[in-house]
C-alpha cells in the first residue's frame, strides 16, 4: 500500500523478521519503504517512521552506516544503543514535543 509516497508493507514473514531483530520492532524504514508487522503497527508508527524516511532523504547512502555507527559507539560507551541513538531521538520527538532538539 502507498501512503504519501511511501510504500508500507506488512505480513507474516515481515513480522517474523522484525520481531527476531536484536531490538524487536513493530516497524522499520528502508528508504521510502516501511515494513510493519501489521496494518495497525504501520498506522501507529507512521509519524515516527516518516522521520526516518526524511533522514534517509538527507543522508542518502550514508544513513544506514551512520545509524549503525551511532548505535555501536553508544553500545561501546555502555549506553542504550537504540534509545540513545540521535536518529531515534529525532524520530521519537514527533510523539513528545518536549524532546525535540531543533
């Protein structure tokens, strides 16, 4: 299904993959494609995942290495590699305006 120029895909195999990741996820963005466990998960996480779509647009092919690099540095520092990741902080800020850094 296409929503505002972004392909949203869900299904049993996608759900199995997302739930078996090191940090289980309800949805995940890969460029202009958002994978979700269910339609409800795609709807619930839409604003958050659209922040990641914009991050992909800004960073291009460097997004994934930058995201993973930030997580690695945080993990090596003994911090939360997911919640402490600046890309996630920006995405979660759409749900909590008090955490916006811009």
